[in-house]
C-alpha cells in the first residue's frame, strides 16, 4: 500500500469517527437534555438558551455563531483542521435540525421526556456522559464540533492546558447568563437552571478529558529476553515503532544481557505483548504507566522558554 493510500484511509477514518461522534452528540443532546430544558455550555448551550426563551431553532443559532468563529480558527488551526470543523458544523447543524423534528412531542408540542417526569437529573447525567464522550471522539479524530471547541483547541495547541479546563471557563459564562433572562421564570427557577447547567458542565468536561486522555496514555516496557534481537526487529518492522537497546548486567548470574526499552501508546500494549509471546513466551516483561511522553511520535512540549514569543 502506498503512502497516498494510507493517508487517504486515515482521512476516511477521521471523517467516519467524526460522524460517529456527531451522531452520539445529537442523540444525547436532543433525547436527554433538550426535553428537560437543561442548559449546557458552548455554542449548543447558547442555542439552547435562545430556543428555550424564543423557540428559535437551535440548528440555526449553532450554524450562525460557528460561521463567525471559523474565521478566528482559520489562522491558528490551519486549513486541515478547519475543513473537518466545517464538515462537523454543517453535519451537526443538519443532525440537530432533523432530530428536533423527529423526536416525539406531546399534544401541547412539548418534547417527550424519555425517562419520565421527575428524572431531570438522571437525564442530565446520561445526556452529558454521551455528549462529553462524543466531543472526545471528535477531537481524537482530529476534528472539532466548532464553537468554543475552536477556542479550546487553539489554546491547547500552544499551552499545556487540557481541553476540558478551557471549556470549563467558557461554559461558566454561558450557563451563568441564565440568571439574567426573565423568560426562565423567577430567580429561584433561574438559579435551579444554572445549578443544573453547572452539573452538565462538570460531567461533560470530565468525560471529555477522561476519554480523550485515556486514549493518549503512554506506557513503558522493559523486555528481558534471550531473543531480544528478534523481538526488537518485530516491533520495529511490524509496528514501525522505535526500540532502545540497553546494556544490562545480572547481579545473581553475573551475565551480560540486552534489555529492550519501549515507550508506546497504551492502546498499542496488546500488539506488543502478542509479538513478544509469539517470539519468546518465556520473556520477562515489565510494563508501567508514565505520566507523559513528549517528542517525535508523541505529544509536543507546550511550555515557553525564556525569550520565546
């Protein structure tokens, strides 16, 4: 398979993953959050606030605000990121619009609460777990749902600040604005809506960081084997992965031996273990989790040095 074919398959995989994330977000938002008039953060939260107050469709608000924010993200994130963001914005706008028409309504035109009356908080938990996971899926496939995600991705590109932390501060402003909208009822009712909104913010951002960082976790292997050369060749060629060979000295036996040191993504662990077992089932392997790995093939070092702009 040529490099062009691999790149094409990678792009197709990214768009498939982004689409899956958008479907999951639409389902969680329209089925669990919207019928219970639960406010979330971000542009979708702004759209929900406007919809609850005026019944203006969320999909229109979402699209219009994102069109403005795309201009901001153009220079910082580049065309490749932006193309996928435009795709996500258009698709999510369509999905939200279709979902609002499809989800069942009662005789008064109100959306049916799938968990029944009095289950607002449980709907909040389930809905935000779905939307937070969906956002992580989109980010892991090099995409963005637009809106405040563009701001979060821009900050994360240059600074070692998690996506969830950036979105947290933005969501505080969006959700807190409900206190100043008279259409949401008296002060106690507005305060109730804000408290629920803060709960959505915490759960959604927790799920975003959990799923996003879990996939990026790294591990370190130390492999002790008499067949170290075969194992190193297999990992280097079949996985296209770097391997460091260390000189070891046994205390009890006094023998000189080679030790393989490998830094890999956690999701590569099973493949590495499988290769080791195929070559030397008696190999001694140590696997440990590492806090962070920075450099080629892993994350970039996002700290500024003195004199750097």
